[in-house]
C-alpha cells in the first residue's frame, strides 16, 4: 500500500491529471472516515466536557453533588480549585478537587 501511495504521489507530481485523480479517489475513503469520526466521537465528547466544566464553575454552597468516586454530599464551601462537601448524617466534611465533581443534583431555576 505504501508503494502505491508513493507511486501515486510521483505520478501526480509529474503533472499527470489521471494520477492526481486516482490519488484523490484512493484517499477519499480515509478522509471520509476521519470526518465521520470527528462528528460521531470527538465533537460530542468535547461538548460534554464543556458542559461539565460549566457545571463545576457554577457550583454554589448548598448544592448536592456526586463525586467521581460516588460520594454524595452538600457543598459547604468553595475555593478556586477545591470544594468542601458535607456527607452523611454525622456531618463529616471532605475536601475534594473541583475536577472530581461529576454531577450536580440540585436543580437551579
């Protein structure tokens, strides 16, 4: 396959229109796969990441959150890069990093 691509590039550089057309026809499926991958996998993942970052930036004291480790608690204080949550009925407080907050269960109007 590598030799075929080299041969196509060589014939396209020689000025032959048929070689250039053949090269485009050969590479079209590969380009199509990359375009489909972008729209089916990469773009939706980036959209989800932006939504999660927005949710983490908009956390407020009193929100019920779930961490990536599955800990559920209420936000009692916020810092630049960390959040202190209160868990359980014994009011235990845990400091977690903002990136560890997976979901905000509080509905804001």
